C-alpha cells in the first residue's frame, strides 16, 4: 500500500473559491510578496496552485480576516520562512494585532450599548413614558460622547 499522496493542481478560480479570497487578491498578494510566486502551467502559463499553496492561502485569509495589514502579513509570512529565530517578531506582530482587535471589540461593545439604549428610548416613547425617554436620551448622549472619544484613538 502506497503512502504517497497525490498533489492536486488548482486553477486560480478554484483556489479563490476554496480560500474565500478573490482571484484579484491572490494575484495582488503574489505581486507584492505576501505569498511566494505561484507555479505556472507549462503550456498555458496560468497559475497552478497546489495543496501547500492552499494551506498558506488559508492561513493568510485568516490573518486578513482579523484586519491585519498587508505589510504585517508580508512580514509574518517572511518570518515563517525564517523559522524559529523569528519567533519573537511573530509574537510581537500577533500581540499588536490582538491589541487592535481588543480595541475594536471595545468599540463594537460601545456601539451595541448605544443601539440598545436607543431601542429602549423608542420603546419608552412608544409607551408614552416621557420621564424614562428623557433619562435614556441623556444616557445615549453620554454614550455618544464616549463613542466619539474612543473613535479618535
């Protein structure tokens, strides 16, 4: 019984569908060095992706989904090729991204609180509860000020 696995070849359209990255993004990432140059078909000259390319593209798509900048993704991939000696830089890149995501989560939480206050406000208006509507309106104004402060960081 053979343990050799066949390497499948994928077109750019198939690679895009399997990774969730548009073909234009795949070409762009290759042109700026986020991913290594992709093999080309001998007769067609078209890009031919293999399973290793798809693995790399899948984790790059995950990094992109976190909002990581293209330059940071390029650095992350280059560090990955360097190996264990780049661990410190990888940790720094990912820690910075983790902090950015934490700030984004705080902003989303504030926006959710604001929307919930506005929903409560309109329930109070609908019920004719002017005192509660005024109270909620004041809270919404304070929260709006907080959102402005956090949005400028």
